[in-house]
């Protein structure tokens, strides 16, 4: 434990922090992509955010086929074939050893645990862009409300700093989660996938009843 750090402080699993975003709310924004989503949309733009757990990803364009990662894996979950890297998801526990050993950064960890203060410090680096463009921070994913306690605390801190907050949600969450986050949210981007219940279930794997109740 690092001196001065509170072990009880909230943490969140984040896939990516995207700077200079102009499509996730007003102005120039920094978008935080939280990991985990309840839906399984056939057209998902961010499939790496669906699982709520850390995952290993292979980047074929970086791979030099040295097999370092294959030999380093303690559970033998990797196999490099002509068609690419096979990752046995049943065996892989996302320990991250392959990402540390890979000399070409072809193995990546999808999902990093962030503490609240560390994430605030990271996104605040872009404050000048927000102030000069009317921008701010957007919580996206995945579905950020699946990590509602953290997002609420995150937005509350941003409110105190005078930074605009936007929640990008599909609405597939409990009302309690929404009520936790909304008091600190300046703008909601409510992404309704499909109004027709049958089509919604076909394309997302879930009913839209809860989503429509949350609108």
C-alpha cells in the first residue's frame, strides 16, 4: 500500500481515455471509456468494453512472431498460428505477464484499474481545452452506470472543479444507478438502440423494457 492512499477509495476499470473528442458532447472533450456492458449489440463500436473484466488483446500488425508471449504464459493460454494468435479465454486469467514480456507491444491489456484521484489528475491535464471550447468530460463505455458509485464520485469531483460532465448511457441499468449519477451530470446522451421490443432483443440480446422505463 502506498503511503497516503486509502485502500477503501473507489476504483474503476477503464479501457481507454480518449482526448480531443468532438463527438461525445459539446466542445472539446476527454472521454473515459468504462469497461462492462449489459447489452450485446451486433453493431457494437467498442466490443473491447463489453466484458466487465480485464482481457488480453493481440495486435497482429505489431507482432514479430518471436513467441516470447507464448513461452511466458504460465497457464499456456496462447498459441500462435498462421492465422494469428489464439487466446484460450477459458484458461487466460489476464495476469498480464505476456503484455510485460512482449518486446513489440503486440500483447495489450484491455482494462486498467484507476483510483478516483488518479483519474481526476489525468483528465484535468486537458482542462485548458475544456475552458476554451465549452467542453468537458464524458463517461462512456461500455455502460458507465455499471460502475455507478465510482462515476458519481468522479462527476462530483469534476463539478467541484467547474468541469462539464456528460453521461453517455444506453439506459440498461437500475434506477438506483441513474439516481446516483444524475445529480452530478450536466448532460445525458441517452442512446436508445431500438424502440421495437422484438427487434431490440434480436439486435442487443436483451429486452428494452427497463431502458424505456429509465427514459
